[in-house]
């Protein structure tokens, strides 16, 4: 009798559950207004329906585990993967990643509960999210040569950053007439939420409002739509800010008059916003004349400083660098025998080299940036040809001119700040690049809040105390007989740097108190290695153009050798002509991909033995 009662109760419960599920499905599709269910609701309803069917069939033939389907509905291929019962979020074996939002910037970041590691969204995606499944390549005809030119149109999905820049540059070229330095853009063609976004105000050194949006670059409305992602800057209502803003306009127009400079954000022109002044914020803006740049597709360099002291995977991938092997130290008053120094030698040299390349061009034109820092260097992710863009010329001056405001960023500024040296004004920028290189090199100057505090103490207190004598500072640190535990780490990093004499001496000279003793940007590149001398020499050549008629093999270039990503080379095209190309990616067995024009077309699988290396 007891068994019969239990059977009766179970059957009744099953029928009630089926009735409730059916009622939910009916009510979901019969709501007032005939609202269509969302994809999520459809998925949930399909699960209810399948569950009900399973429970109905189970009631006719009771068996062991007949109630399982009430709690574990069958898995359907139609369900989203996260709704399937066996779905588990990806997690590392040493801890799970949790998602958070940074209050200050509004950007997502991920925190590992076990390793205490923090990664920005882009870094997390590059390192831990699964790679897309490879697409099977189409069969190659027998007549196809060993290398092929891969075409990239302007409207492709997920166009790489360097191709986006090329496509945008073509759009800019088609929309402008005459000198780019005097281009006036049409205010009616901007798609910007002026008042709703309200822009964001730059901090010390900028004194302006910045807005982002798009610009319709079509010459006429009947043409295909051609939207450019742009940045618009307006000054705040302040006399000094307006004067600095006008100076920035002149300098950017000067850069544009050269057709732009490699490694510098593209200046598009100016815009008179008077016709749409009613759309702008009502207070705070000092002028309706705006400056417009092409929006750089990336983030500033400081976003890729690993807060744990490691190396950002996005930075490492874009710059094609890996963690340098640790330096094994000898015994000293502040280090132990066999202690390891985890300094990033290769990353330091790469960051300084990429930052110095555009400075060579700027200094040759007599332009001093005067505010070089990670916040003013954009990293264009996955653009290995030209990964850096220098932005924000609000503090810049031309050689021989006077500064308009005594603004500067203390932790990166040289001892002569805010006024560059009259004889060597370019040395101002060299010092700041040296500080950037030092910070990238030493994890102790990056990691966490303590790293920020240590960095500020070194540049604003310890350097001045040693009269900006870098060698005296380094020797004093490494010979400290009683360092604290926190000091032992940075002292070991300094000792590891001293073991690398070329880099140690270069940083010491770049950070010399006397501007006249600092090397020029070209001299810095030469001391970083032959690769950078070649990269500097190749900056004057345009991809896809014929090499000069007087160039000869063995004099200006030679075939074969070792090449690096982003290096300009001589490549023989299918018509037999010799043109300039840029190494896009390095492969195995001496093969590489070479970009052959500014649109983004590239030749795949080129043997390095057939490429011409340009001599310095």
C-alpha cells in the first residue's frame, strides 16, 4: 500500500509540472500587444517544451531515474552553448577569471582569484579566449606560382589595423583638394554626439575637449558612403588654453603639409562648427574652430603596462617580442649570489626604437613634442609595420620658438623642463624616451600601486638628489649595504641592467643632466642596433613605389639576410620591377609575408633569400 501511495504522489506531481510548463508557454505567446519573444525567451521556451514531452512519456512506463528529466532536460544543438547543462566557463587550472568594470575608465578587466593577476579586456581576449577555427584554404591551381598576392578590399570584415589606416588614408586623399594643411571640413557631415557625449576634458598639457565620431568623406551624396572615424578637439574657455590650441593647429598643419609623417596621428584639417553650434555644450568651450584627426584604432601605451609586472600579451604580440631570459647576478652589498633579475631588455629596446623613429622625422622638421609619455603614444594593435602613433601636440613647439605655457609631466620631464635647451631643444624629447625605456625595462616601476610610487620616487626624488647622474644613482642603489625588502628587487633589476653595458650606457647618456651630452634620436637608433638604422633609413620610402633608378645591387641593397617585422625591403614583383615592400609577418623556413602597397595587399610565402635588404 505504501508503494502504491508513493506511485500515486509521483504521478500527480508529474502531471502538475507538465500542466504548469504548458501554461507558461501559452501565456508567453499570448501577452497583451502580441510582443515577439526574444532569442533568449525562445531558447528557454524550447527547453520547457522538451522537458514537458520527456516527463509525459516517462509517466507511462516508470523506471529507475524517471524523475531525472525534470531537473536535467535534454541537450539540444539549438540551445546556446552557455545554456547546455554541461557548459562550464573557461578557467585556468590555478584559478578562475572574474570580470569587473573599472570605475575610472569604464573599461572591462579580469581578475584571477588564485594568481591575483589582472588583465584588461584586450589582453585577456588575446591570451585566454579560444582562437577561431581555421578556415580550410581553397585548392591551389597547379599553375599558381610559389608566392601569391593577397588582395584586401576596403570594405572587408575585421580589416587589420594597418589596412584600416591604408583604406582611411585613401579616403582622405580622395576627399581633399590641394594642400592638406589648409583643409576645411564640413560641419554638417560630422556624426558626433556633441552634447550627449560632452566630450572628455584633457588633463594638464591639453586644456581642451575631445569628441569622437565619424565624418562622411563623400564628395557627393550619390557616391558610396565613406565614413571616417575621427577625433575632434576644441579648446576650453581660457586665454592660455586658446593660445596653446592655436599653436597646436599650426604645428599639425605643418605636419600635414609634408603629407603627414610616419608614426604620427593623421591630421585631417579644421572645421568651423558655427552652423551646428546649437548641438554643442552650452558652456566651457573657448572656440568653435575645431581640429580634426583620424581616430587611431588602438589604446595608449600605458594601457598595456602589466599591473603584475609581467608583459602584456597584446604588447608582446604587436611588437613581436618575448620575455627576456632572467639575468643571473653575482654577489654585491644589495644582491645575493645567484639572484635573478627579471628585466625586459628586448621590450625596452623595441619600445624605445618604435618611439624614436617618428621623433627622427619630427626633429628633422624642427618640431619638439615636449610631452612624450606613454599616454601620448598609441599602440595600434596587430599593426607590426608601424605599431606606434604619436598624439597630442598641445605642448609642442618649433625650434627657436618660446613655450606658451609652463606645463609638463614631472615624472617624465627632463631637468630643464618646462623650457627646452636653446642649443639642443630636441634633447628634451630624448630624456623622456629614456624614462619610458627605463620604466618598461624594470617591473618594479610598473607593478601595482607600489610600482607607481617607486617610479615617482626614482624620477622626482632620487634622480635630483644625485644631480641627475644616472650612473651615480645606479651605483648607489646597487651598493646599498642595508636595503629594505622592497628595495632589493629594484636593486637587482638595476644590477641586471649594468650587466648589459650597451643598453646601460645608452640610458645613462639619454638621461644626462646636460642636454648637449644627450644623443640625438638618430644616434640612439644607431646604438640600439643595425635593425633600427635600417628602419630609420627606410622611413623615407613609400610601400609600392619603384626603387630609385640609380640603385644597384650590392651598393644600396643586397639580397638575403635577416629581416624583422616592419622592415622595409626591396621585392621583385610579377612584372619584373623592383619595388619597396614591408615585412608584414615572419613565417617558418625563411618564408615571410610582404606588404606590397598602401591598400594592404601582400605577397605570401616570399623567401627571404629573394628579398633585398636596404643598406644604411
